[in-house]
C-alpha cells in the first residue's frame, strides 16, 4: 500500500519567501517614490502660489494707496530700498480693515542675498505718523510680525514714475520720491539668486497708481 504524502520542500519554501519579499520590496519602493514625487509637487505648487501671492499683495498695497497728509506733510516717502505709505489694504484683513501704514523694505536675507518684507501698523490719523517725522528715521527692520513677500533675491530695487499732469506715458523713473504728490507708478525690480525652469519665475512688478495722486491741501482726516 502506497501512502499519498503531500507537502513542499525546503527549497520551494525558500523560493516562495524570496518571491514574497521581492514583491513587498518593490511595492514599498513604488509607494516611497510616489510619496516623494507628491511631496516635491506640493512644495513646487506652494512655492508658485507664494510667488503669485507676493505679486498680488504688492499690487493691492500700492494700488490702494491713500493720498493722506501726515503729521509732517504728505505721507508718501520712497527710496531705492524702501517705500513708506498709507494703504487701505492690509495683508491681515485685506480691504475690509482700517487703513495701515506700510513699510515695504529690502533687508538682508537669512540664506544669503536679500528679501522683501512688509511691516504694517495701524493708521488712525496724522498723529499716527508722528514717529516718522524725525530727521533720521531708522530703516525698517524685520520683526516677528513682518511678512516676507520675496526671499532669496540677488537684488531688489524700487523706482518711481514721475509724470506731468494727465500723462502717464511721459516722465522719468526716479530712484527716490520726496514730492508732495504720489508717483504715477512704482516699479519693483526683483532679481532672484537662482532660477529653476520648473518653478514659476519671480518677475519684476510695475504697479500703476490710479487714485487721485494729488494730496489735497485742505484734506481733513475722518479718523
């Protein structure tokens, strides 16, 4: 009588274990590659969104500039590395909040190069601008409340469009603005430290000022 014995040999068992391990390793590598690709894509999308948001914020802040008189006269001061103004747009509250004193400045960057930041403070009338009346006002400095508009820049230069009345096509670009009225436009020349063809490029921005650019002599604050 022949006994029917069924089973697997040790070699067959080792082959099966090896195949399961190989398949598991392949699946793990595929998942890891997928997660890494998704993470890189998220970082790239986030970086592109920051670039678009920076351009939009700059446009809104300058486009909503207010031709107000401060404690020492018309309140708009522009330099090659800094511009100070009052705007009805704020990063925290958009166009719904109270007007803000904005200091948009170029400061040293944390990883080399420079960065463009914005400092905001509440504007509640000419008295809120008193601290800017000193002969030597300190340059804006980054603080925990500063908003970084652009980072890792090789350079950043701000210029101002001068124009004759009712003609924005004429006039020169100036490196500083100390006139009583507002400029016709403000240009931010942004040069990144490094560029990546896959990323959205950080481009220079020119913001025209459409509001009444004359600071009316008999203007009265309502705040």
